[in-house]
C-alpha cells in the first residue's frame, strides 16, 4: 500500500485499490470502494470501484486484451456500457488503446482527473463520507448498486470467453511477443501497452 493509499484508508469508510484488478460487481458489506489511479500504474478502470480518481498527467487506463487476440475477462463488457455508454465502451474495448486521465474524465471513466500534485485533495471527500451514518451510507449504496451495476451472473460468461481465448494459438503467439518485449515488467511496454498491441495488429496486416 502506498503512503497516499494508507492515508486515505484511515477514513475507514472505503477501500483504496489500484492497478489491474477484477472481482465481483458489488461489495455486499456496504463499504465504499474508491480507486486511486496510482501515477504511472496502468489499470483497467472497470473494476467495481464506487468512485475513481486519476492523475491527469500520469494515469493510464487500458483494456488492451482485444489487441492481443483476447476477449477481456472480469466484467468490462457488462460494466463499461453502463459506465460510459455503449459507443464509448466499444471504442475502449475494441480500440485496445491507452486512455489518459483527461480523456478518462471526459468519457466518465473516472469521477475526476486531477493534477498529480493535487491527487490527494479528494481525501477531504473520504473523510466527509466517513463522518456520516454508516447504515445510511450502506443502504444508499446498496440501492445505487441495484440501479447501476450488472448482476454477477453477467460476469461469468466473460471469464469463460476470456479463458477460451487464452487457448487460441494466435493469442498465445501475441502474448509471447508482448512478453518478449517486456510485458508485465516495469518499463515502456507497461507504460505504452496500447501502442505495443497496435504494433502487433499492424504486423498481422503486413503478413496477410
């Protein structure tokens, strides 16, 4: 946990998370989950966080999977259309490109994109929420979840499709190529994953 995350966690009304993650579509214990997009850390942004705040200069959100021949797993097809609309969801999922913090804010992908130096400023919101009645928070959140989140049953077929796509020779070849270039290792591929999966697509066209 980073120092920034640790400070925010002390509000005790929410859980701070970052990076690429999956999970179910709701937290049944009534906690609020706030996703802090850690500077320089790629993330999907489609995990079931209640609120998301991003560094305008350094945040990178990415649904890169289609660029590597994979079907995204973990719920983005169920969640993203509800979050940003069908057209933008298709742009994000099928385009498989990096989404910077400012564009993510414009699309509604995150609540707000803030200058990196000011990213801690939403701690005041966490402290404010933590001061309110916990039952009122939990019941309000539960009803918002019912109105806005997909049921968990919609997530399972996405995982099945993702696992099936992992077994395809073309997908395995693309993942191998990404790993060779440095995928899952701190560096340029992780920071510009959208660019590198685009290069895989360009190479496939040239080889046709």
